[in-house]
C-alpha cells in the first residue's frame, strides 16, 4: 500500500474528499470529465434512458417519478428532468449535493441520506417512485441487501429498480493489469477489496447478478434486465482507454410485483 494512500471506511465515509467530488463531477466540459465519470455517461446513461422509456410504455405514461440513488453532482438528474420527469436525487455527500443543487433547476429535489436509515429526510418520498436508478452506487456498501430493502420503501407497485454494478469479470481483468482495484480477498473470485482513486482507497464489494436475483426474488420482484454494455469506440478513442476491456458494468433491472 502506498505510504500516502488513505483508506476510507464506508460506514462513516461521506465522499467529501475534494479529489473524489472533482473526479466524479459531470458538470464539467466533456474534455475535462474524468474517464471514471465519463464511462457512466457514454455507457450507462443510454441504457438507463432506454429502460426508463420502456417503463413509460409499460405504465402507459409520458413522465415518471424517478429517484436517483447516489446521484453525485446531479447531471443525470438534470437530464431526466429535461425529459419531463419529476426527479429526486439522493446522496450521502454534502460536497456533491452542493454541486448538484448549484447546477440544477429548483424543481429537482435533493436530499442527504445515510446509506441505511429508515426515517431520514428522504422518507417524504416513500411510495412515490416509478423508477429508482443507481449508477455504481451499491458496490461501496457491504450490506447491499439492507440498502435494497430500504429503497423498496420508495417504489410503487410495478415500479422498477434499475442499477449498474461492477461485473466480477471486469474486476478480475483489472486485478491482472493492476488497474484501480487492489488488495482483494481473491484474484480468481474477488468479492471484497479496494478501489484506489489516486491514493484514496475505498472498500468495494463485488456481487454476482445471482446475488441480486436472490434478494429481489424474496422481495417479490421479477427480473427484467441483465445487460453487459460494451465500451463504445467513441469513448475508447476520446479517453485513450487503457484499462480492462471486459464490460465495465452489468446493468440489472427488477420490477416490483406487489
């Protein structure tokens, strides 16, 4: 471990570190956005938008109530708002929410939320959401099943939970080339380790889709999507990507049946 690295505990880590807030600030010009944030824009957002469109057709509505869990600096929330949806952004970082609020229309709601709580300030939005999105927001928490159960309180029947997480194959390949991921419990079957963001080490927990399948089945959800989007040529060329080529995310969606 580098002598100047900082290990952050997600149980009390608030993502206030200036380097992280700046690294994931999607309000910058595209040529200034860090590749770690840009990959969400190029790869994850288009799939999310497509699935939200399918949900609109499924519900027979032209706009939805959407909660973005781990909204960060709020650019995705702004894009949803521009498409006519009623949007709530939820995050546990004061720094990122300050950026989000400063760059968003006033009718986007933002609330600060600890990762597992029952009656925080966001509870006013219980039983209102048609869609909950989470772009690389689950992996930083060991008790992911508790978070999913907590988020379920916000979702209406027939609503969907749509999220992206790191696939295990991406982590395995990244460990081999010593990129981003390190100090894992296993290089062949990695489940717990760290992401090293230029010296800021964040614990990360890798779960297979079958793990989420089991959680959502017990909660009476049906699976509607498992997709591994490839990195597009435009992204690879623009950012001169030298990291793992295995899909950087697996996108999963589950529909609440009751």
